[in-house]
C-alpha cells in the first residue's frame, strides 16, 4: 500500500477518534445531572406515530435537496438521475456521522462515480447551495424577531453571539496575526500560480480546478430554472419545519407549542447542527433544550424533545445511508461489467 494512502488512513482515523471523543464529552456535559431512569420512562410514553412522520419528512427533504442540486449542475450539461442525486445526499449525511462536513466531499465523490460529474464543479455548487440555505436561515431569524423580539434576541445573544464574541475577543490578537498570515500566503500563492506561464501538469490542474470551482459557485446565476430552484428551496424548508413541528405532538409537554415556537426551534436547531461534532450530537441537544427552556419547559423536557428529534434523523441516516452506499456500489459494479463486454 502506498505511503500516502497509509498517511491518509491514519489522518482520517485520528480525525474520527478526535471528533468522537469531543462528541462523547459534549453529550456527557449536556445530559449531566439528568435522571436517566425518568428520562427513558418518558421516552417510552411518546407517541411515535408523529416521530415517524418526522422521519418521512426528513427523507422527503433528502430527495428534494437532490433535485435542487441537479438544477445547479444542468448549466454544465450534467443531468444525473434523480435517484443518484438522492443516493449522494444520503451517503453524504452518513459520512458526516464519521467526520463533520466530510459528507459534502463524499456526496460529490458519489456523483463522480455514478454520473462522472467533475468534483470541482460539484463542490462549487454545493457551497452555493449551502449559502442559499444560510440565506433562508437568516431570513427566518429576522422573521422571528418580529414575533418574539425579546425572547429571540436575548436567546441568540446569551447562547450564541455573546459566548462566541467573548471567546474571539480573548484571542483576538492571535487570531488577527494568524489569519493575516494565512490570507497573505494564499493570495501570494494564487497570484503566483495564475501568473505563471509554465505549463506543467500541477499548474494546469490547479487552474482547471479553480475554473470549475468558480463555475460551480456561479451555477445559481447560470441555471435556467431559477423559479424551480426557489420552489425546491421552499419545499425543503417546509419539510424541515414539519420535521421539528410534528414532534411537538408526540409528547404532552410540547403538544401545546405554536407554529412560531416551531420556527424558533428550527432556527435554534440549525445553529446547533453546524457545531464541529458528528451530526450535531450534544450541541443540537444543548441549544434546542435551551430554546425550549426559554419557552417555559424544563431542561429535562427540552432534552426529551431534542433527543426525539435528533435521534429520529440519526436513525434515518443509519438505515438509508448504507442502503444508498450499497446501491451506488452495485450500480458502479454493473456499469464496469457492461463496459468490459
């Protein structure tokens, strides 16, 4: 086995173990002090019909996300099958269970295998797709401020912005110096590579990757079906909302919460999912339980809801992710067999 391959395996293993230990530590802190016997007893009393509906909504979001992503690839004359787009999304979420954000690259690799879509363009389009979702999240946050201005602003300030700002302030000088050096080094490297007149393979490959990456980022402007893109985006977030809202009805402690409360939990949970732990474990539970405490629930009841919501989607990933991996493997094997005939 080549030395580079060994290093890559060791590095990925260390990343996995490191993030796993961080995840276990965060989960321990979040559930510390909760009487687990009572907690599990409450889990047994939950109406899992509504929890199952949340799981179905999650699968629907996977499929529509795949259709939206395909729109961004069509300007480059790539039109993968819808089922392959779905499989790539499911595989990506499954990969995130190992290393946070690793799934974005894995889903692009899956599409490269099934439909020969270049990685540079698919990665660029994924970043643009994520930015569009970030815009929707920002709009929902602003919308909520009109309904719960005191609650929302205090929650965001106390639980997110203030701790983050305090942490960054304490390290501002180090961050400024390191950040400036990194940015300067990147700029110098980019200028050197683009102005270089050499035609060696490394420089040509780099220029090709940058061009493809740029095209992927701009795909939202070059696509023809912008209205359909907006429709898919709306449907995705409606399904995300339903995933969160219907779980309210699964337990007596949350069944009386309102639609606006559901939007609040959706927004809070979205912030929790960006934490650098596998699939938001611990971070999602903490921030959602804090949000529900702001709505008047106890910490235990807040964690009950967060556990139902989060672990339902984790179960969906653990079931359908491997199924999609097997499907892609089977299709690839059959494709190679047909090409060899």
